[in-house]
C-alpha cells in the first residue's frame, strides 16, 4: 500500500511524463498543420496574380478559406483522439493508485465525454479550436487582399505568411496563431486529465474526503499555483479550502489543470483514516507538505529516471503507459513502512 511520499513521487513522475507526451502531440498536430500550410502556399503560386481581377481575388480567397477550414477540422479530429487517449491513461492511473482500497472505477468514455462537455477557460474545446482557426484564416486572407492592392509578388506574399527560414519562421504572420493553438491543446489535455481525476474522486467521496493540490514547482510555475501547492481541499463540485483561505478557483478557471492557460498542476485524493496511504492523518493540518521543487524531486530519482526525463523532448503514448506501470510496480514492490 502506498504512503503519501510514494504517491507524490509517482504522481509527479506521471505529470512530468504527461507533459513529455503532450510535446509529442503538439509535434504531430503542427506537422499536420505544416502540410495544410503547404497546400495554401501551392494554391497561392497557382492562383495569385498581383493586381488581378476582383473575380480572381474572390476565387483565391474562397480556396484559402476552404483549405484553412479543412486543416482545422483535421486538427480538431486529431486533438479529440489524443484527449480520448489521455482520458484512458488518467482513468488507469487513478485505478492503480487506489486499487487496494476497492474504490469504484470510472470508464474512459465517461472521462472523455465529461471533459468535452465542460468548458475550460470559458469555452468548449471545439469552440476554442474554431476561434483559433477562424482568426488564422482571416489573417491569411487579409494579407492576400493587401498583396493584391499593393502589387506584392507571390514570393513576398508567401514569405510574409510563412516567415523566413533563416530565423526558423519566427517572424511569420501566423506564428502567434500557432502558439495559441499549442496553448489550447496543452490546456485541453490538462483539462481532460483533471476531469478524469475529479470524476473518480467525486464518485468515491464516501471514502476520499479531501484532495491535495500538487504543482510541479520550477521557473515556469505561476504564482497562483505556487500558493496552492501542498494545500488540501474538500471534494465535490465546489471544493473548499481546509484550514487555509486560498480558494479553489483563480483568475482564469477553477482547480488544478484549469487555473489558467498551460496550467500543469494536478491533485491527489486522500482517503480518510488511511494512515498507510496518506502518511499522516488527513485531519492533522491544512497543509501537507508537497512543495518539493522539480529539481529537488529529480535529484531524488534513479539515474534511469533522470536520463529518461531529461534526455527526451517527447514520448509516445505507449511509453507513457510503460512508465506509469513501471513506477507503480517499483513502489508497490517495496514493503510498506
């Protein structure tokens, strides 16, 4: 049976690996978007005529609009599939963390459906992705309109949209839309993971009486997450602080994974009266120390874990599952103290 220290170690490792997996998701989505961008550039080279007729301009703008819409339809489909995958991973993690306590499990479909039906940062996933796609499409078409009026060459037009290869396309007109898309996808992944955890905790609220906010503390951690890390909250639809006054909700949203865009915080449920699980009684104070920084946590890990976390920028879904299984296997094989 896991004590709190072991549970937090496994949780932090899991959250770090989910971030690595998320990086792989972003790579795949951006690769698909790059292919769609190439289709737009090829269409420009075929149809764009500087100073051409109004009919030619209208035809090109319609083509670009349709290509952009198709690209974001694909992005939405890919993102949905990845969210379904991470919903399953989180369901399995909760089940493994508490399997010796005979708690009720939730299904992957339940977690995924709930995540899609709940807004994050004020909107549903499809709405958020659609907003990014529409903004990008409008920007590209406005650049084309101005190009027609000012007599820009096709090469100049494509360079303005795509950016210069010499600076890794960072001066591209659509670069900000790419960064916004990445932020939306990463936040959607955190939102889905949080939804799975909340469903599990709320379904087992007769036994899980509180939850511990866990933030990976490093140079990128927001002030809102830092002040909540290690603090306990009640369970249910509107969690309340336990022996402290820091609210569950922040400036952009409510709870770990939703507090703001790119929120990386998470939480673990604490069983009332389960000394072996919590490591200390749930009623012993408003704050159980979980304020281990990422650097401190990493230094306490094995050389294998250090190498696997540091040396790879992204991991596959299979690798994420393998690492979760390995972590639970390693800690469950150690006799409880």
